[in-house]
C-alpha cells in the first residue's frame, strides 16, 4: 500500500501575463467570509444567528529576484491613468513531480497596489528580491 504525503510548497508556477513567470514566493491566497449577526426582536433564543456575508480576498504578494534591465513590476504599476489600471488574471499552480498542476488558484482582475524594491545591506550575502502586492476581485481554487 502506497503512503500518501501532503503536497510540497516549493514547486509552483505563476502565469501572470508578464514576460517572466519565475517567482520565489507567493502568499496571500486567502478567502474570508465576514459573519453577519442577525437577531429578530421576537426570537425566543437569547443569541444572534450568524449568517455568511460578503467574501473578502487578501492581497496576493509575489516575490522574485531582481534582474538587470527588468522593470516590469514598476511598468505595470505605472499603467494607472485616471482611475484605470491594467488588470490581469493570474493562475497560480502547485505542481507535482511531473510538473503537472495538482492544485490551481485562479485570480480575477488583479492589479498592483504596491511594488517594493529589495532591502540593500552592505554586509548582506543574499539575492536582491523585489515584491509586488496585488489587489484583486476574486479567487477560485481548482483541483484538476
């Protein structure tokens, strides 16, 4: 009988409509439902009823190494024109050993709300990492 193991988090890909798709870290794949408290005045129960409210989606944070002459994050951020910005759909896939998606997060209408350059340190020995934070209007989870 084969032993079933949980999926590893280190093998993934991001399709985001940009030229490069190599990211070192993805976070913020969160969906939260707000609870609505409701109680009718004539209710015989002395507590409120909890109802599901509007879903909220956390901002998604993508990190990648900085490459010479690659300014794509800032270019996307600079597409803001009079309350309009270029929106992109993203597909984030967790991959198996054969590089096939086993879990997929589909992000709808994403746009950059924050771009952060690397932390510079004269005694550091790390790779320069840049970060982009994306606001979006929906997150669906699929298992192919």
